[in-house]
């Protein structure tokens, strides 16, 4: 069995861009140079590059599985919420169509009952 790494090598690219309204500099740190991929207008230009080492996470198998379950449950809840909203919208449209009758409204229907 191969020994697990103790650290992970990471290269971080620090991007800077000026906010058009406040004229303050916004900093974004990414694991790649976004300006090379046509995103300079979003993230700005690279102003620094840092090679860092971070400790390899010591995660048990059960913690890893529980993390995956939590992520899937969050995704499931998001999908259910979106589906409920869409179903509600469709039901509103159905009810609106059911209210439409193919005959003119009578004068008595137009009168306010109070």
C-alpha cells in the first residue's frame, strides 16, 4: 500500500481588478491564471503567484461518506425546492386557464356583491 502524502503542493494566482464604481481594488485568489482564459475583465490581472504547501487532510472513511451524503442531501433539497416552485407556477397557469369561460360576462357577474 502506498504511503499517503503529508502535504499538498498548491499554486495560487492572486488577481486584482479595480471596481468601476468605488475605484477600490478587488482581490481574487484562484488555482489558475484566469486572465489566460479570457476572464481578465472579470478577475483582472495576476499580481502575484504563490506556491504553498497545505497539510493533507486526515479524513476517515466514514467522515468522507458523511460529507458526500450531506452534499447530496443539499443538492436534493435544492432540486425539490426548484421543482415545487415550478409545479406551483404551472398550477397557477392551469387555474388561470380553468377560470376562462368562452362566453361573455353578464351584467350580474360584473356587479360587486356588497
